């Protein structure tokens, strides 16, 4: 393995090692947000679109976690890079959805 290929393999492994625990923790954050929003519904406030966004977001973080985990388990470099790209892309999309959900929650609560 050349030096450049070795560095790329190490970099991909480090990225996957970071995405896996962060994304799985973010699933918990989404579920906590859904639970808190449902407590608000029980307390008399109406439901919002934000809990649906958080549920979709939890699924996106789960996909990122699974893709990251599978890339760590892969022995094939081509599959590792493919799974790493999927993990990376879904993690970024999930973070954007989470940010949008935060805005919806903030402005729905103030209205």
C-alpha cells in the first residue's frame, strides 16, 4: 500500500469512528425532543410539525450510524469508501434537518 493510500485509509477510518458515536447520540437527542414535544401536547398545547421532523431526523442519524459501523467492519476498501460517503452525507443532512427542527420548535413555541 502506498503512503497516500495508507493515509486515505486511516483518514476514512477516523471519520467513521467519529460519525458512529456522534450520530447514535443524536438519535437520543431527537427522541428526547419528540418526548418533550409530546409532553407539551399532553399539557394542552397542540402538536407541531417539529416532532415529525425529529422522527425523520432520528432515522437519518440511524442510517449514518449504520453506514459508519458497516464501513468500520468492511475489509474491502471500495465498500469502506462507499459506506463512508453514505455516512458522511446522511450525517450532514440529518444535522441540517435537526437545525431546521430547532427553528420550527422555537418559532412554534413563541407563536
